[in-house]
C-alpha cells in the first residue's frame, strides 16, 4: 500500500508542469449547452463493474450491450442539480426490459432533478407501454413521435398450468410445501390457480396498479376517472395521447432540441456521458485508496456453482478489506437452493460482526432472496418489489405411467427401506411422505426463527407473515418485513447513519458475469423453461433431495 502511494505521488509530480495545459483544455471542452441529453438503454442495473474503455468511448457500438447504471444517472443528476448553467435534462427512454421496482428507481432520478429546480423532459422514441409512461410521468414534459403509440392496457398476471399436459405424458409432480402460500410448482401439479395464489397475486397486482395510477394522476394532473379512461381506450397514438394529456409535444428525435428551446437560433443538446466525464475528471491521482461501500449483488437464482462462490468470496473480501467501511447487499433473486442460501446468509452474518450491512432489494427478493438478507441491519425495497415468500418447497417427478407406456421396467435392489425414495419410477409411500414432511417442517421453523431474530420480532409474529406469502414492497414495509421504501440511494442513507454520516461512494465488488442467466443443465429443458419460468429450477430440485427456497415460478413480470 505504501509503494502504491509513492507511485501515485511520483505520477502527480510528473503531471504537475502540465496543469495549465489541462485547465486550458478543460475550459475549451466544457459543456456549453443548457440542456443535457441522457440516453437510457433497455436494461438498467444499479452499478456496472467497469467503465467503458477509451476504445469503446470512441466506438460506442463496442459497448452496446452495456446496461445503463442507475448510480451513474444519480451522480449525473447531482452534478446537474448544482450546475447553474444547466437548465434541464432530457431522457431518451426506449422500451424498457426491467421490472417495476427498477422502473421506480429510474423514476426517482427524474423526480429528484425536478425537486432541485431543473426542468426534466422525457422523449419516448418508440412510444411504449404503461411502464415507460410511468417513468416519464415524473417529468415536466413528455415528447414522442407523431406516429408512435402508447399501449395502455393495464397490468395483468398470466400463469400457465401444465398438469393436463403432464397427465397426457404419464408424468405426475408430487409437491411438498410449507406453507399454503408457498405455491412454487403448483403450475406443474395443479390444473388451475389455487386460492392462496389468487389472493397473493391479487394483492401484488393491486400494489402495482395503485402505484401506476397514482403516478399518472400526480405526474400528469389526471383525476381517477381520466386515468381509468386511458385503460379503457387501450392504445393512444400521437394526437390521441396529446388530447388525453399524457404527452405534451409531438416531435421527431432531431426536433427535440428545438422543442425544448423555442426561439433559440441553433438549439443543441449536450451529451450526458460527456457531461459526467467532464464533471468527474481528475488530473492528479489520490495518494491513497479512498474508502468505499462495497455493493455485493445476489442476482438470479441461488444455486450451486460459480455464481454462489463469487458472492461468498466477495463477502469475505468485504469483511477483511480495511477500505470497505460497509456493505450493501443488493438482492434481485427469486431464491433457489436452501443450502446455498444459508451459506450466503452466514457470510453476511460474519460481515455484520465487523461492519454494517444494509440490504437493498431490486425487482424481486423472495424466498432464498429474502433469507440471505434477513440478518442485515436494515432492509430497503421499492413499493413494487416482490418480497417475502418465507417458506420452503420440495418436489419430485413420478413417471410410473410414462415408463409403463414405454415398456420400461425398473428393478431395484436396496439395503435400506427408503434408499430409492427419489426414484421417478414409483410414488412415495406414507412413511416417506412423513420423512419429507418432518424435514420441511424443521427447515420452515428455522427459516421463520431466523427472520424473527433479524427483524427483532417474535416467532409467532413472523409466522403470521410468512407461510410462503409474497408481498409487494409497500405491504412488506407496512408489516415490518422491510424497513424503508426506496432504492440504492436510500440504502446508502441507511448505511451512512451507521457510519456516522460518512459520505462514501458505492463500488460493485463482483464482475458483471454474475448477472448472467443460468443455463439449463439439459438443452431439452430450455424450451420448457421458456414456457414455464422457474421450471428448470424445479426440475433440478425434483432430481435430488435438496429443499428449495424458491419464489413461485408462476409469478409473472406483470407487463
């Protein structure tokens, strides 16, 4: 560390004579336009691991797959809010491939700029759905091309049930779940939606629908009747969108600058990435590494493999590295293996012994995703985050009928009465069902007790909120499963309180490869997995004896 500081000091000495030249270049290169244009990509994440290379900045298409980082947008907004030369910021928002909680985080960035007294505009180049309009409603001005269309069909939940198909194939799924709201796998074992599933999905829909209607009403100045009329009309092309009051200006992309700066002879827009680089450019290197907040992402299904190993390794680095003052555990996961979830939870607990840990939930933090965060000092979620699902499920495939149709006979030699209980060639007997029930009950009790300790509640209180039920973030906060509503910025505020007010920068502690989707272990499952999200995880579960802390795979992404 001393050697690194000496090298930085030497580099600074070598740069010292060029300070006047650097300042002259900065003066020539400073932004001169009152409006900044920020282009949002379809995918958004809280943080990205590396900045684009110089080559990627010269050839932007080389970084085309790079998602937009919300943390970059927050920093840009903070600079713009303090910059008297900046009149406003226009966000170009395409069709977003994000969940509702991420959309809320983006909307919060726009709302923060408006509160700072800056004008905010949103251009919708492709029109969009209610999700894009939900984000745009935080702006002063919404623009879109004359022939673009807004699809305002409202939120819905669609679930496919495959029992009929499996019956025809001669395959049956035996489910073991604790408790009644733990509906993972019911789409494979039932032919229609259960009552508990209908109840919890309905509550989640109500929360998302209420968030959407409230945003449209407040942002666009529409009363409840006018908002309802939007959903009744369904599609709003340019002129109709103007008439309904949801869009302010019809313009093509090359007309944005003129629309926002009427009367200006040669209106131009500054580029957001160039503005951020200008504001954060530094000529001298800091002599020592600055302390920071480590953001450890737990993203995607929690399973055995490199993804879990990286999470555990990152938490161990965060615990030992003196430069890490606190940890944000960013969870965007439907859960997965109970064993791996417990392994991650233990590492979080070990970090908490030395440094504060705050959990920040993304679009979903359910079942194993909630388990890993249960011991955090505080939990932050957006109002529409899918949260909770405190329960456990196990399942197995029974293919007796299918094997008989195919003329396959299974002969078994065993030295214990239940040695082949997970064989798909026969159903379980009563004793084996009792074995599984004891195992499930024991883990469920431990899960509830673990949450009770983390939340400072009694086991009975948590049990009433558990039972496998999913909650929208706003309801989870009301019930005490979440402490505050917000995104990463709110989680950072919680951490600063525990660090005595120190204002540190967040830094991702894992490479972006942790965000990759898991590949199915058998190629034939890819098609079925596309039809029934989560089916691959259930298949892996049914092949072994592991318990799974998994969000119901029939919970949709609420288009």
